C-alpha cells in the first residue's frame, strides 16, 4: 500500500518538480523538512530551520517558508510524507532527518523528482546512494570515529549503540573506522542498548566485565548517552569515554551531570552558539542551540543558495559554487560525493563545559 501511494504521488509530482530554480528570487521558496515522530531532536531541528528563515529574510534573500511533515505509519510512510512535501506543499528542496531509514526514503523521492536534498544523517550509506543533487551537512560517523581514534590512546573499545537499523549502521561505520585506523589495531566490542538508549546498571557492569575495554563509545542520542555516562562512572569505569558531536549538547550535559567531565566529542565548532546564530536562537526560543539546531540552520542556508543561484537543475556542484558559505557550524565545503570536508578537533567536558583537547 505504501509503495503504491508513493508511486502515485511521485507520478503526480514529477511534472511540477523540473525547475524550481527558475522561479523569481522574490517568490516564496519552500523548504521541505521531514521530521518523523521518533526524531528525538525534532524540536532543535525545527527551531534551527526557523532561525535560518529569519536570517535569510533579514539578509534580503527573499521569502522562505518551512513545510514540515511526519507521521506514524507503516514502513514507507516517511517516503509518502516526503513526496507530499513536494506535491502538496511545493517544496523545491528537502532536508532529510538524522535517522538512516527516513533519510534513504527521502533520497528515493529526490531521485524521482530531481529535487536537492541536504541530509542531517551521519550514516556513511547516505552519500553512497549516489544522488547527484544531495549533500550531507553533518559529519559522518566514519569521520567522527576517526577523529576520536586518532586522538584518544586506546585500542580496545566498547561501543554502546541503539537497537535496530540505527545501531547496525553505527556499528558498521565504527568497525570500518577502527579497521582503517593504524592498519586495524583498534578493536570494537559492541554492546547494544535499548531502543531509547536504556540499559540497566547491572547490564553495564556485565558489559564492562566481559569486554574489558580500555575506552567506551556512547553512540546514542544525547540524553540516553548522558544517563549511560553516569552509569559507567558509577560502575567504576575510569577509562576514556567518547561519543559523536551530537553529545555537545545541553541534553547530554544535564543527564550526565558531573559525570560528563572527561567525555570527549569531536566537533565542527561546539561554540557555534556564541555567534550571531546563537544570539538569534536564544532570542527566538529562549535556550542555547545544540548541534542539531546548528546543522538544520546550515541545511536551510545551503538549499536556499543552491536553488536561488541555479538557472536550471541543481547538482552537487550547485552547493559549492561561488564563494564558500559560512554557516553556524563553520565553512560548508563538500566533495564530489556530497560528503562534507571538515576538520574535527576534539573537545572534552570540564565542569559542564567543553574545552579544546
């Protein structure tokens, strides 16, 4: 049923999806944002996109509107929602969420409609889909893991990942990064956490005892990773703890409390919130932005510039033509596959704040 609905929607959408870049610069530009109900960072992503809309307007970049969709349903519902963003909402570019399954379904829609996509998903498989008009604004799990392995002196790692597809993708990318680091001298032992990242203190102690790791990776959503960091230290683990850049957030720090100290994260710029984007975000939403918000903000800026500047179809090259674009997460530069080219310095929590390692 979901496949049939998707096919019908795409068939209707195709005639209207051929040349959004030809519209006048003053015409409203619709950015489609897919946010499935299980997207844990939905509020941050939504707010980051809204902050970008205001920024574009104030800079004289024309009228931009965010169209958001996402609902519970059978497998394939996300693809139908993404197609409706094109057909019903008139989106001329799409933002794919952090989840791998939903992101790949958005790419299916993009492949049929030739609309540009900016992905927030860190899975290496996203850019391997070979969609020529998409880029990934988030650093990949491979890049983040390589940064950690290159800066933390440990060879035996225990990785906590979610269940399901997200955990499988993370495990595959972490293993690939470990194998590539110093001719495979890194080893990864996997301990699967619950769907929401939950794992009991007894299970934590058992995993530590059986694996005997020198260091631990928390490849989980921020709040779940914060709880697990607390459990690890309470269980007596004294070795290095590290995780992806998404842990550079208030949600992680709040859950971990004093046990956040010493946790290492790679980051494009965890201090992005100190600039104009941070000031705007705090004024609009009364809180500090996290990495998900900053990445969503930059995704909107990328799509707006690519569509406004392109005279015909948008390609990967459209995202990098002209002067390099500087966003809330730093300079936005991509290779021919759509992967972001970025340096990832390591940061460490000290007294609840991040300091350069």
